[in-house]
C-alpha cells in the first residue's frame, strides 16, 4: 500500500489541482516534501494564477499537465506515474449540468471511469480519494423544516442535533447530482470489486483562501468577493437556506487523513462539513459580512433554483473519528480570516492590508 512518505520520487496526482481545494492541497503536500503532479484544463477563470503561484513556490516539487479530463491518453499517462490520486477535476455547477447534461456526464462520470480503469490496470494500485458532494442526498424534500429566525431547521430533533448521516438513502437530483452520485458509487465499487484502495468525501460548503467563488460554486467566497467589491449579492430563494460550512485547512486535514488511513477506510464514504456547530443561513452570513466590513451589503432576490436544498447539515462524526480530525474552525472566525485573505488577493489588496496593519 502506498503511504504518504515525503520525498517519494513518484508524484501525488491531483486532478483539478489548480482549483480551490486542489491548489491548497498541493501547497500543503509540496510543503511537506511530496512531489505533486497537477492535472488541470485551466478552464475556470483565475485558476491559472493558482498554478503559477504553486510553481513559483515549489519549482522542483510541482509539475503540471494542462489537459482536459476527457483526454484518455493523457489521463492514463498521469495516473501511471502516481503514488496516490486526489480526484477533484469536475464540472461543478448544477446550472451548467441543466444546460448541457451530456457534457456534465462526460466530464464527471466518464472521466472518473477512465481514471479508475487506469488505476485498476496497474500492478500496484495507488489509493484514490474522491471529492463527492452533499448533492448525492437529493433535495431532502421529505425532511420537515420549520423557520427559526433567519434560517430553517429540521423538526426532527435528531437531525437538528447531528445532521445528515452517511446512512441517508442516496437520491440523485439534476444531471449534476446524477453524474457526481454515479461517480461516487463507482469509486466505492472499485474498492469492492477490484481492490483499488478508494475513499469518498461528500463535501458540504468548503471555503477559504484562493477560492474563485461564483454564484454556481463557492457561494461563501462569492458573497465575500461581491461585498469587498461593493457589488450586490443575489439570493436565490428567501436566503434562509442553511448550510454547514468548513474552512479549507479543516478540509485538507480530512483529505490527508484519508490518504494516511486508506488501509483502514478503503471502500467507505464520509460526509465532510462543519456540522451543526457551523450551520448558518445565507442571511446570517451576509449579516456577519456586514459586521466585518462595517457597512451594509445590497441584496437582490431571485427565484429558487432547481435541486436547491433548503437545509443541509452534514453529520461529520464518522469522518472525525475515522480520519482523526480536530474540531473545525468556527464560522465567524473563519469569515474574518476569509475577508482578510480575499482582500489581500485583490489587486493592490496586499499593500492595503499591510498599510492598515501598520496604521494600527
């Protein structure tokens, strides 16, 4: 079994490694002495900056293949070199999947299958950690909710106390939910059927530095970026939707922990989120952003979007126990950090942040 040993000349492959979570993971692994191979098509605006930043920081430890996940030959070649694989590359937006379901399928499911097959055919099968989504549980329409203050909460006290567990039946809604959910299940089955050491992390809302948040993905960073720019925030629905949010460093602990403990957890799926202690509504987040920035933020209201969950909170107790995770950072402190990090990343932001610190 391949273990996370710094100095291994075989690289850790990170598909989607120029993206938000992938680039932060690459940074951590390279800092720990690992060689990292990033496989990314660089299609999302801004991610080329993440790749340039990584290569500047670790010129001898970070290399890249700029290629589409659907290029089977290139993906197989990348997988043939790897001592471990973290699979983040995906079509990530529900809205895009509704516009082009076939492309969503091709990237999320077929691309994952090509990668799994490449690993299966190797004599020594490296571990694969797959980034899944809470969307595999559907819209949770059967969960009775009540309105409490600025957000929703489930009437069921057990759900309110702990959140959605891994024993929740899967229910794939929207093409995105179907493609990610099917890939999730194939990843688990390749551990059962073929002995490929795999694990799945079904993520809730991860946020942090170097995140290029948009309305379709990375909503918390998107809210902060809009507010920093003095632009309005569009809310789809009533803004009382509740999510559990998790800071990037806590998410990285889970991914590295999954690799470190892959022999014990292979074939298992874990919910990864901030849990009930970090459950917060969109309106609460905007209110906290206003408090951090010291000024109001304009809000615009739009219609509900298909498949949007009114409430989702991950029961992350199994992940915490199996992966040896510490208690997650509180969301208010995390938002303060996010504001400082994203402000510093904006043009001229680092100089403004330094001037502000010197003034105090």
